[in-house]
C-alpha cells in the first residue's frame, strides 16, 4: 500500500485553512499507508474512521492537543481532518454511512463519521 496520490479539495469554509503548511502535513499524514490501514480497520469494526488516529494526531500535531492549542484552532483542524478523511475514504472505496458517531477513545474527537464499502 502506498501513500495516496490524490489532491485534497476543501469545502469553501475550509479553503483558507487548507492552504496552510500544517494542513498539508495533516493531509500527508492521513494519506499514509499505516493510517489508511488504521482507518480501514476501524471501518471494518464499524467504528468512525478517525477514532484510531487520535493518539497519533495528538503526538504529531500540537493543534490536536487541546491543552496547548486555542479552542478555535483545535475545532477548525478537527473539521479539516473530518473533511480530509471523507476524501481519503472515498478514494479507498468507501462511502459515508453515518455522521456524528460517538468516538469512545482518543481524546481528540467526540464524534466522527463512519463509512461502509461502496456497493
């Protein structure tokens, strides 16, 4: 499995944030083979795709540590991660099943989206 070679297309609300260097690093992180596997495994287990990534996001990105980032920045990057994950999962052959699924572990997300294979 390789890094996905796709370009992120942000929604209008996320366009400015998506142009930042931090957003590029986040996109590369989400497209990495190990995180593709984590997201697909979570999906197989009927969990939100972002749930297993929380500890890694907190470790790698300061803006995912609520104690060291301001709340507005923390919330915007969570939205960006969700938007990016939707595009990654689509590229991997999944579609949105349900929004706002409770995340049980990780400390970054309270809810996230769950995906199913495209039929």
